């Protein structure tokens, strides 16, 4: 059976934590950074935990080789 191709946009937006939880980056992370306040930019750096079961399933299907980082 051939390998499954990874959806590159998904692999760039999601990470697995050390405990195996799916984490996502904030929207607009790198877009128009000069106009944003320091507080806003700092808030965009933190990763959010994905709670929705359907989204976890979709990410697993799109990026089957997602690694812990």
C-alpha cells in the first residue's frame, strides 16, 4: 500500500504536544504584524488545544505523519 500524502497547509498549522494533544496556531499569525500591538502579537504566539472531536479526526486524516514537537 502506498504512503499517504500529507496536506502541507494542515501540517504547518497543527502540532502534537508532548502528551499527544493536538495544538493549533492562531489565525493571522504572520499577516500585517507591524500594525498590531505587542499584546496582540504575543497572544498569537501561544498555541491553543483543539477540543472538537471532528476536527481532530479531520487533521489525523489530512496529516497522518504529524510528529510531536
